[in-house]
């Protein structure tokens, strides 16, 4: 069974390290839960506020490093056309239910 968990987040210059820790905590939590429940959880980060392209590129690289294909991860933000190029699975195969990648 596939599950999507929405994670509202705000990116600032001062919270990138905290986000890196959050990614690792989410990875570990859902790895345990998915193994126990027989699920495959997709994390969908919903970015709020002004999204600086340079900061987003850095946190996106952090996501790729932390999740490293361990699960599908999506990124979206209201009206953020710049996410079209990066809004994709992080080295993980698409799920059979065809979960949307749209922003």
C-alpha cells in the first residue's frame, strides 16, 4: 500500500541545518513504519513563503543525499514555476499508483 505524507515546511537561511536533521528523522521514522506496516510512504514537502532558488538548490541536494533513493520524495510550492525542473522522484522508482508530481 502506498501512502503520501504532506510535510509543510519553510526554508530560510538559518534553518537549513535543522531541515537536514528533519530529513534524516523522517527517513528513519518512515523506514521503520513502512517495514512494520508493509507500506511505501512518499514524503511531499510543501514549501511556504518566499523560496530562494539558491537555498532551495542546496536543500534539494541535502534531500538527495539524505534520502538517496530510500523513498519517493516530492517538492512543491504554490506558484513556484522554478520547481518544475526539480519536482521529481529523488532516485526512487515511480509508484504503481501513478502518484502526481504536479505542483
